[in-house]
C-alpha cells in the first residue's frame, strides 16, 4: 500500500518503522535506490567485505598449486580425448 513520506530540507526521508522491521532494515544499514524514470525504488542492500591479496601471497598460492611434471601429464592424459 502506498505511503506518503516527507522529504526534509536535506533531501532525507524516514522509512516507516513497520516497513523497516518487516524488511530487517536497521540504522546504519545500506539501502539500494533505483531511479526508474517516474519511480524511485528502495531495496535493502548488502555489503560484502572484499579482501585484497598481494602479489607475494598470489605467487605463494601458485607455487603451492604447482604440479610435478609426471602428475601434470597423468591429469592431461586423463582429460584429453583419445584419437
């Protein structure tokens, strides 16, 4: 059901408490806004923590994953179609 919200002089609106509770939106949470021409759509958002890995760490993973030549050939032979 549509609800009327008042826009403050700073461009802010307050989401009704019942709506926040139903959608699980709490103070400090992220809300995604979509401008759809004549409509504004708000949706609860989600923040994901992104971890950046350094070149040294990536190089170590590559070294740890490196196969011995015999093992590499065995795997290639197992997945390469026969003629």
